[in-house]
C-alpha cells in the first residue's frame, strides 16, 4: 500500500466536523497508514452532530517526532483545541520539524495559535480569513494550498483534493525514524 509504514496523528476535540475527521482517517488507513486520534486527553469526543471519536493518545503523551503527519479537522473543535497548550505545542513541533501538517476549514485557528503561518501561503474557511491574515499568513481562496510541509483546505467539499494532497506529500517523504 502506498502509505505503508507511515504514522499519522489526527487531532480530535468536541464539536469536530464529522467529515473533516473521518474522511481523512479512512482514506489514509485505506492507503496503509497507521492513523491515531490525538486529543487533549484520552477520552471520547463528540462531533457537531454527536458522532463519537475516541482519542488513542493525549497530546502530552505524544511527540510530533513519532508521526509523519498531523491532520487538524475543522468544525468548532479547533477553537477548543487551541485552548490546550499540549495540543498547540504538538502542532508547533510538527510544523517546525517538517512533518506534513494538514488543516481544513476552521483548523487554521490552530495554526494561528501555534504561531506557524507567518509568511506562509494558506487557505481556510472564509470566516477565519481575517484571523489567518492577522497571524501573518498569505491567504488564498483555493480548494487546497500546499506551502512546503503545510497543507490547507477550505471546507468539506474540498476533502477529495485535500486528501489527495496529503497522500502525495506523505508519499514524497521518508518514513520518520521513531
């Protein structure tokens, strides 16, 4: 399988957008990646529509170096996630150690809170454009924007392009030494 040996962390918190969490999880598992849900604590979190997702690891138990990629789903969850220092530190660590980091919809809030988008090309849901720009990002209204190891998308309708770019980026990078 094209992503065999790759480890991916998908962040989870209450009020996540169902499709933006589960579509990448299943797409990457289908491609052979080992996908773990990472939350602020090991617990069950509910989506905007009440669908449960159980975190495999707490952010303070995980290190970005243990993963090849980190995916941040949107919904209202990123606004809650960015209140967790361990989750914000995890994202910052992933970006600064050149892991693939992918954020969709409102997940740009986590990138802004981690302080990792100044001078970087990004996209996100139109309502957070000002937040991204105020954090120093160069906003583009596109289905998917890739700037080095950073991949961003706008909304659930962009998920096919978003996941295709994540798979492409992971296939280009060597398996991390864990």
